[in-house]
């Protein structure tokens, strides 16, 4: 096998190593004041990129957070989070 042509063939990485959020056409916007902290969006996210945050200012993930937000480095913009949100506080916005 020609190793030069297939350099990364035997070490493909994964979604944590390869930030794939740049593929998306849409991205989720969360209305933080309407979020009821139910975690439905995070449970249904196929990429596992929705994190719980405590404060808009610190932007540090927290298990005792008050709202959820997608990590746009990994979010592919599928819109499942917006579809399953029971209070419809997530809307999908077109990526520029």
C-alpha cells in the first residue's frame, strides 16, 4: 500500500479530534430565559455537543447549570434539539 497517498487512513481520528461543526448550514439559538433545564435537547443530540451552562458571562459548563447550549465546534445543525424541545426555546438560524 502506498503510505504517502493514504497517510491518515490507518489513524482517522474521530469527532473530538476533528471539529466538524463547520459542515452545518443552520445552527441552534437558545432563548435562555425560556429554557426549563429539562435536558431533552442534550439527550436527543446525536453528536452529544449540547452542554449545560450556569452563566452567560462565564461560559463554563456546569452540571448545575440553568440552560443548555450547543458547542458549535461540533454541532452539525441537524435541528433535532429544536424539534424535541418541549417549550420550543430553540430555533435554528441560517449560517452565514
